C-alpha cells in the first residue's frame, strides 16, 4: 500500500495540513503516517470526521498511522477517536529484537534500547547521546505535557529515582531532598510514569493472612537512561557500581514485560517479615502465576526470603534469571535460566 509520511515537527509538513480535510481526503488511497502528532493536537477532531465518512463509504481500517513520543497528549486528545483507534506501545529495543545470542545482553544493558544509543559507534558516543536526550527532553518536551516544572528540578528528581533504582518508593525522603512536598513528589512521579520513563511496579495483593508491603517499587525503565543519569558509560564502570544489581533487575523486568501475554498482571511480593520475590506474573487460568527472582552473576544463590515467599504464594512456576546461558534446576525448585531463554518462553505464550 502506498504511503505518505508527515513529520509534524517540520514547518513544511505542518503547512500541508493548513486545510487538513482537503489534504487528507485527497490522499484517501494511501496510508497516511502522522509523526509527532502531539505537535498538532487539533487534528484529532478532523480525523474523527474523515474516519467516520470513510466507514460510511466502505473504506477499511488502518488508513492512518499516528506516532508520538508522549503518551499523555495522545491519550488526552485521542478521546475523540474512541472506538476508532488502537494503541500500541513501542518501547526501546528488547533482547529478542536485536537478534542477540543468550550471552550478548551486555551492550543492550549498558546502552539501553533507544536506537541511536544502542547503535552508536562507541560507548562514549552512546553516553553523550543519552545525556543530550535527557536534557532536551526535560527542557523542550516535558513542559508540553504538564505544569511547568524547572528542568533542573525534574532532572534532580529523575536522578534521585536512578539512585533509588528498584527500591520501595519513599516520597517523604525524595520530598526532603528536593525541598518540596510529598504530594508534589507524587505528581512528579505520575508525570514520569505517564511519559513511560519510569515504571511504578505495584506490590502483590492477596488474602494470604500475611502483612504485605504496600508501597510500590520504582525503576527508570530504560537501562541506558538510568546509567546516563548516574554517569555510567561502560560495562566496566557498571559492574563495579553499587547500582549494578538493581540495574540488572530493572533491565530484566523491562525485557520480560515487553513480551508477556496481554492482560498479564505484574507485581512484586514482599512481606514485613522479609519474604520476597522480585517479579510475580499473574497470567490467568491458562498460564498461571510465575515467580521470578533476578540475580546478576554466574553463581547466583536464592536467599531464605525467596523460599518463604514461595511457600506463601505456591506459584505454578519458579525461575531464577541470572547472567549465564545454561538452564538448570536448583535445590529450591526454581529453574535457573538466562534472560534470553525466559523472554523467548514468555513470547511464545498465547
């Protein structure tokens, strides 16, 4: 099918849509790709009319491909397209997408999955690209999607989250460090979550008769951005850094959640007594509940807290994701497995 690509950040392409109805209906036989759609939010109403008229005249689905880098504005403006639009989240590269072998995760882990960063000529170039992205995004893009926040303040907040990678959210501590209120921290975090920059992993809820932790854990979603915020530019710097273990944990979680079946519910399990599992995947009656512990290293050991949590939850399957490539059973009943192989297993589920 022939197509037309319009980059709405370009003045020349925006001028083509000064009379959007005439232009778009004049190309009704083509797939029209509208990139950076949040630069022209008023076009959503026009699209609704064109789509409805096309339906009445027998035109099929898939006439427009709408792209944008920020979920907030797309969700807000696309309400007028309810019943006419399907959302697909396109995250950074994950391990299966780069054609890697099981042991070739390191470059993706260090650089993250943004294409320019991952494909850069050197680690130094990659780090500079990510640092520039962070500054540009905070100064130019974020102010479009929420209340005006100083870029320096938001970068400090993002960096504090990076230093707290994979830990329980402590809004009071973050608020104290930024000299703002805890409610403002909650608002900042909500903004970063909506922009798909931070993951807020909820705690597992059940009627086990246990006192469960109620605070979520937070992760900078792209490992490359996490490392750029912390000034980590190479594998050598990363493996010697205190954040290495939790960086690996977040990297594994993002790669797995990129391929889980639809309607999978992800959480972590932790009790006040110390029983803990890093990731719980509830995939319904068809595939059951999977418990996943994440350890960086070639000789990982499962701790007592995992065994207690496993006894409490009684999951259908248990895995230990580690840095090696061999798959083998452990004494605890969990299977040690590489990220590549577990991701492949999850992606094969229907």
